[in-house]
C-alpha cells in the first residue's frame, strides 16, 4: 500500500513541463543533507532541456534564498529607543517583561531559592508599562508573530476582567 | 416614532421628528458646517501677554521638564535593568501570522473556503478576512491548534508553519497537510493574485528555503514539502499511534486525487508553471518557448 | 491585450532574463540579470525609469538598480504560445467579489459552533437583531481611553423594532448575571444601536442567541 501510495503521491504532483518527476528516496541527514537534497532534485527531468552537470549548478548558491542578518539597513529598521529594546520585551496586551539584575553575579553566596528568583523574567508595573509604551514608536506595539516564541503562553491574559478572553465568534 | 405594535418609543424623538417635519426642505441656503469643524481664531490675547498660559516659574514655565524615564538622581529602571536579547534579529526573522483551526472550520462552515480544492495561503487570503504584509516579514500562515477538538473537515491543507497537534487533527479527519516555503516575491503573488496578474509579470519560480529553514521543511514530522514521501507516510502512522486515533485509509478515499495534489517545489500556483504570463483581458496564458528563458524558470539556478 | 499584437515581443538581455510584459500598458518592461541576480527595470509609458515597488523587499537575494536600456530587436523573444485552456486554473485562484451564499447543512450547530437564527423564537420578541453579512451577531466590544479613565463598552448594532424593550431586557439580564447594582446604557434610536458599559460581551451575545437572533 505504501509503495503504491508514494508513487501516486509523486505522480500526482503537477509537473513542470509535463515531465515525470521521481524524487529519490535519499535520507536527508544533517551533515551531507544539503548536497543530498540537491542530488535528489537533480533527478528532475524536464522535457526539452539538456541534463547537464546539475550538481555544480546546485552547489552554487545562486538560487538559495538565504536571509542574512547583516543585510538590513538602519532606514529599513523601525525607530526605537535602544535602552528599551535592549532590555525589555513587550507583550501584545500592553505588558512589558524584563530580567533581574545580579542573576549572574556572586552566585556562590546566594541560596538556591535566591538564585532561582533572579533567573525569573518579571512583569513591569502599570506606570512602568505606560512609560515604556511612550518611549517606543507605534510599530513596536504591533503584534509580532515569530514562530515558536518562548513567550507565547503570556500573549493572552487569564482571569482578567479588563482583558477577558471572550469567544471569537457569536454564535 | 411608531414601532411594530404602535407604541410611541419616546417623547423626545416624537417632538424632534415633528419639528423636522415642519421645517423647510434642506438646501444650500439653510445649512452650515458644524461649529467644531470651523477653526476659531483666538482673538482674546489678554492672557497671552505675560505667562502664555504656562503658570508660575518651575519646569512647566521654563520647559525644562525631566526626560522620560528619569527618576530624580536615582539610576532609572531603563538603565539598571540587565540587557537581554529579546529582539535579536527582529528585522530579519520570519513571522507567521496565526490562523486557528477554529477560524478555518468557521470559514468552511460558512462556505468561504472551497474544500473540494486544496486549501492554501491564497484561498485564505481570498476570503478577505485575513491580511498578510510582506513588509512586516510575514512569510505565510501559521495554523494553530485552537479548536482542534471541533475540527471536522477533510481538507488538503498547505501552510507555512504548524504544530504536531494540528497535523494530528487534520489527518484524523482523513485530510492531508503540507508545510511549504515561499520566498517574498512568490508571496506577493500569492497574497493578492489578482493584483499580481494585473501587473503582467511572469509567474515567479519559488526559491528554496534559507539555511535555517531547510531542516524544518525537509522533516517528515512537519510534513515538509522537501521531505521524503515514504517517510511522511511513516510519520502519519506514528502520529496516529501517538495520539490514539485510527488513521483513515487514504488509498480507498474517493477524494484521493485531490488530497494528494502537491505543487512542484518551484511552482506557486496549481496548474500554472513559473515563467508563464497571464493575460486577464483576453483570458489566456502566454507560454514563452525560448530555451534560456525556460532553463531559468525550470531550474533552481 | 493591446500590447501583444503581432509586433510586440518579449526581450532577453544578458542571460536569464525574464521580460515582464505589463498587460495594462503598451510598452514592455524589461528585466536584466547580472551575476546570477535579477535586476528589475520598469519603464513607464512616459519614459521615466523607476524600480518596481514589488521587489523592495530586503530579504530577497536580488539587488535592485534602475538602468535605462533601449529596446533591441535582436534580443526580443518572438516565440511564445498563447493558450486558453490553462486559464481555468487562473479563475480558480482569483477571489470572488462578493461574500458567497450559505449552503444548507444537515446538522446545526456546525462543527465550529455556528447555527442560523431561530425564526420561531424571533417572532415572539418585540425587537430583532439582524445578522451581519458574515452571518454572525453584530455584538462588538471596545475600550475608550480618556484622560479621566478607561471605559469598556459592548455595542449591539442593527437593531430593529422596540429598542427600549431590548434595553430593558439587557439591563435586567446583566444585573441578574453579574450581580452589580447598576449598569449604564446608551440607546441611539436613530443609529439603531445600544452601548452597554462593562466587559459583558459573552453574556450579551449568549442572551441574544437565546432569544433566537
């Protein structure tokens, strides 16, 4: 069943140039992964084109869409107060979180409970939240949808009268 | 004002409407703009002479207010808090705005999304209820697990990010799901296909994911589009065992062909190849035959 | 398309170059490639040169520069095929201009919890609240931030019939369920909406659904 299903799986892909594609069943591992991936795509046979030395083509990074952290410019970034953005994180409901000072200093003389407390990220109070909101541009208050953010459980409040988790749709 | 059972709703309203009935017809000679819309120039300058409305002495009069965040001579919170890389590479990181399974089920129930065809980012954008913005680094849709217990539709879903629970919810109902990467140029065409076709550009070919996303999209557990199909089938069975549901038989399904429809890694629209140009006015598609042109659009170079 | 008469061509310049014909203009748009990157050049009808706004995305591995080039007859692609069969795939992708009509379902509520209004119960009421074009209740919550405080409101729109009877019923329901001593409401007879102060959106929606709206 599985073999016929894979065949239909591959066979039912809409092919470029009405060619039959055979995706090679090579294992994509971490180390040789990218090369093996390219090899699998070099099995593509498109009608009317020469099958040249595809491996060299693939090894060149011309088509790889690589996002590079250094390539953004100050003009494209949003205006921000560095002191805030370097230290605080804004949650979509208006709260800000920060870290505690001294969490890496003099740990030998701190009891375990104290060390644990200093590890926690803590909320700022009402007035601090208001202050930090005025110190950043409006674009920082738009929600950011990073995948797998560790702060996702804190994006919605629970048991809050002023920010209730109402139903989305009625009915 | 009379309502259904003939009772007057309010004396005030009744009087107001009787007043309006007796008035002349509205015309240019008997209307004027509302008072607040006209800018009233201040003519009384008596208070402006000495203190200009700023009061006596102090910071208010002299404009020497403390900067925001200043806490007297105490070290302020914005300086004493330790630095933490919360926003590391925020301008470059990819974002995936969420659409929940509940939203998707609601769209299907209200006939906004056609389940007899694959459901991908274009189908979601065409409802007009979800907006994505390339300038905000929105690289597609993240299908979240809100409403996974109520989800009961058999669909062929193609999204950009999802979680294991969502995959289980969709496969339990007999559907299939693929995670698929699109580069920003392709996304511009996918988010608003009508605007893209109106420009008359050739359909772009989709580029491979960047290095940090390549592993995600080659992983069969994420149902990545670059993963081995055989391993994807194995992963389906493993997930069914993990979550304790019986995996529906895809082989004997009447919608098998639709559920197994997949785009080529370079392709962004079903049925349309990269390099083709769409002519909306004549309702035709132009397919150039030049070798160089085709080599560009049919290879990853 | 006026541009694609027998005399207009696709053009290649430097290798790999898609030429983009702008379906709405008479002059073709040229793209050139350099060092295996794409440079897009958009030539407007009045001969001004500008870079296509589409490609001002920083992550894309293309670089953008505008260069003025003359059309060279030798570089144009003359060989292309016009197909009408594949246009059906385009029609499948294009959005519908209006909200599609509902289909009748066998079972209500639907899996996401939607059900249509109950006309039998509605007929017994003195008022009617119409559903929105997305077939849901017009009940919305918003907050107003002023210098004298923050106010939370729930507004109910599209009210027909005896608006004051609805206000009385709402007031009674909110007082009973929340146990508070008073509730402030704002009735707008001409605009046909009611605003209730407080974070009571779920309560009010549930109340209206029980009335069959």
